[in-house]
C-alpha cells in the first residue's frame, strides 16, 4: 500500500524532497506528480520528471502534496494550498505563509508531533534555522525549562534558493579572477563572496529582520511557550549548504554543560541530535571529557556523511561563566535536509505511523 504523492516547486528544497522520499523508501503509488509555474522536464533527485504547470485538477489525483514553492501572495501555498486541501490532499508546506496561523500546526516530529490531529489537512514545516535550534534545545527544555535564548546564525546561501547558490559561485570566481564581484542586489544586498551579511529577509520597524522574528515566533509556537525570551541575530555566510548556530541558553531549572551533554548524547532523550564534542562515557556510563584541551566540534562539511546528513550536530557545549543555569553550544544542520525536506518527509512518516494519513 502507498500514497499518491505530489510536489509543488522544483528549487533546491523540491529536489531534496524527491531525494529524501527515495532514500527513505516512502511508500508511494504511481509516479510523483511534480508541479511548478511552468511546464518542462527537470532532473530532480537524479531522475527526469515531467514538471507540469500547476492546476487544480491535478490535486484530485493525490493524497499528499509537499509544497516547496516561493512564499508570498504570488507564491505556491497562498495560491494553491487551500485548493489542494479542498481537492482532498494533505499538504505539508515548507513556506512561511501559514506557519503562525492558529489552524495550522507547525511541526518538528521529534518535538511536537501531537500538534497534528486527524482533522489536520495543512501542516507547516518551520523555518530551517528554527528547526535545528529547537531540535537541539527541546530535550534540555524538557529537563529544565528554557528561560532565555540568545542565538547568532551562520546561514548558507541555499537558504535563499537555487539562484543564491549560483550567485555565490559566480561572485567567488570573479574574486578569484581578481575582478570585483558583479553582484545581483535582488538576491543579496551586498556581495556574498568572502563576506558575511547580517541581513536575512526584510527589516522590520523593531530593527530585527523577518528571519529573526521567525526564530522568535516559531520557537514559541512549537514549544508552546508564548513568553520564552529569544534574542536572535541571523547572518548569511558564504557557505553553499548547511547552517551553523551559536546558541546561549539559560534555564529556569538546574542546567550545566555536563547535564546538557549527558541529555544531548542520549538518543532516547534527544532524537535527531548527535553530539560531536570530544566526549566519552566512563566506567559508570557517565558522560565525561577525556581531555579538556582536545575539543571537537561539528562543521557543515560533516553533513556530507551518511551518518550525519539528517542530524542536528552539536558541539562546544560549555558553561556560560557569567550566568547560573546557562550554557553555550554550537549546532550545525543541513538546511535543505533537516531544515526542510527531511523534516517534511518525517512529518508524513509520523502521520502514517499514527494512522493520520
Ligand atoms: N532553501 C532552504 O534552505 C529552505 C529551508 C526551509 C524552507 N524553505 C522554503 O521552501 C520553499 C522552497 O525553497 P527553495 O529554496 O527550493 O525555492 P526556490 O529555489 O525559490 O524555488 C521555488 C519553486 O517554486 C515554484 N513556484 C513559485 N511560485 C509558484 C506558484 N505560485 N505556484 C507553483 N509553483 C511556484 C517555482 O516554479 P518555477 O521553477 O516554475 O518558477 C520554483 O520551482 C520556500 O518557501 C522557502 O522559503 C527553504
């Protein structure tokens, strides 16, 4: 038995959804119906697909549709999300248009799968930078209740779509060739080659960007903690794929680096997290650091391995020496996989397991 599956949008996220569905052997009947604004042939996940121009009757043939289209009024979810649902589909939506709507659950399967019920038809995938932060912090929150988060992100250009990846490569080559980068200001406000830009999405009147407000509002919604204090700075860096985050987290209850390391190293308590921090277990099974001077930590390159590609990698776990019950950590995850496609497919898998699909 399988489901009739569709995909809207064939940028890097759509491409990755096809790959992840195949890798995880998601039960599909027939061929995946792929839609975008224009009809054409595209290679997605290494396979040729007939991309159809999106239209309402295509949704009638489907049980489940992954949306990976552009956001906003002309975007895929606003224009087609309700039509898909009205035609009998369950929608899992990567875009940001409905994430904060009270009728749409915003879901990370390891954290709040119970938000999806048998009435749910349109589920939202959180923003990539929110997903990895919440996967890393939710187990600690369950143990000692988060009070405040200060986070700085180092976000890959693929978070802005396929055009931004080409832009980074083009500009980098220009710099290598001793030319000044001819940058496209519609993609980034400054050249991104060999530089960092503390500006992701639009600025708001409070001085934060929309990306930063997403991290605040989405985290509060997923953890069901409307008053949680969160102070983000989001930065675009010249990396193709893989976001990194430096996180300072303060807790209401007891928390320190050893306790955090023990919890995060336990896959039952911390599903989806892998600690890369030079830690080991002693004879009694307690998490200890063999050599305090020999630290390990994850980098985005680690995401290329099969073992780590869908994980949230955590390292640099240490006490914040300026505050009680506060720790610092570094976390790395693939924005196209766990930050988008893998999370979306995991939602569908969990719905199947729970008889919701
Ligand atoms: N990239 C990431 O790391 C990341 C992470 C989490 C979430 N997201 C979200 O995931 C979505 C996809 O991201 P992406 O980076 O893959 O995007 P992208 O490269 O900009 O690709 C967007 C795709 O959506 C299609 N599309 C746009 N408007 C449409 C409409 N009205 N109807 C049907 N199709 C439409 C486009 O069709 P054409 O090709 O025909 O123009 C294109 O194939 C975005 O909402 C993004 O915010 C991205």
